[in-house]
C-alpha cells in the first residue's frame, strides 16, 4: 500500500505542475474525495481517469514498461480502488469472513490477512465500471494461492478474498468459488452495505489527507 500511495502522490504533483489550470486539477482530485456511495465512487474514478481533460494519465506511466493511455488509466483505477479496499478492511476487519487484515504489498495479490485459525489469507482488489468482473485472476486463484500453501483443507477458514466493484464475477470464477469454499467474493452489492455517512467520511478523509495531500481543498 505504501508503494501505491507514493505513486498516487507523485502523480498528483505531476498533474499540478505540468502547466494545466491548477484550480481545475485540484477540483478534479476534490471530486474523488466527496463521494457518498460506492456507485458514486466508481463513477468518480471513471470520470477522473477517462473524462477529465486537465488530468494527463500518462504521468502514471511506468518508465520500465511501454504503457498506453488506457494502460495508465486502468492502473490508476486499480490503485485508487486499492486505497478504498484498505479503508474497507481497516473499518470492517472483524466482520469480513473472520479475517484480520494487514496491508502488505505482494506480487500476485494486493493484501494479506490472517484467517480465524491463524493462516494467511490473500486479498485481491479489482475495479470494473459496470457488469461482472471478467479479468484475469489465474494467478490469484491458482498459482499464487497454491504455491503459498494457503488453500484450506475443509476447516472452514478463508484463504482468499476477491473484492471488486463488479456486479459479481464471471461464471468461470463463480464455479471456481463454488468448488473451493475457502475463496470468497465481496462485490458491488455487498459494498453498498457500507453506504452510510460515517464510512464515507472516513474514505474521503483518507483520500484527501493521505493521497492528495498536495491539493488545497479548503
């Protein structure tokens, strides 16, 4: 998570200092810090990364990779949703399948937690604007989980959680989770249960103070 926060803060600085209208840039960031529901948040991310002319998403390009504008846009969307995910687990860890959350950057998944019997639980966050999530999860469900040895053996503990803004997941993944009950999904419908003022006040505060600190929102 520290890497994600650092990247987003650097992106913020680049956008503020690339010669664009700084007030317009600040207002664009501000819109991400004034959401009151998961639907509004998902829409705000899309508008921010795809429909806001003053935001040059190419500032988010990794110099070690050849990235298109769409690649950069997708990366920003995913990282912004990771920040939301950290807030979600920080506030609801006692009630998320008995998993104690601990932010931890890893290849193949986004976070780690500890399940109710003390074993590792992998957490993957995936943003999608509409419909079911149909992206690639083979590493998360397959290679990563099994090489880490975290899939349970029928003890009822949770080994993996997919949290997504999708309205569910593809039939392939639904079938996988049906056969492997140690994997769970938190989708848009489940996230809507967080749509109350106290939770979104926390989300907005985190984005304003920890992500977009260079913007003056007052």
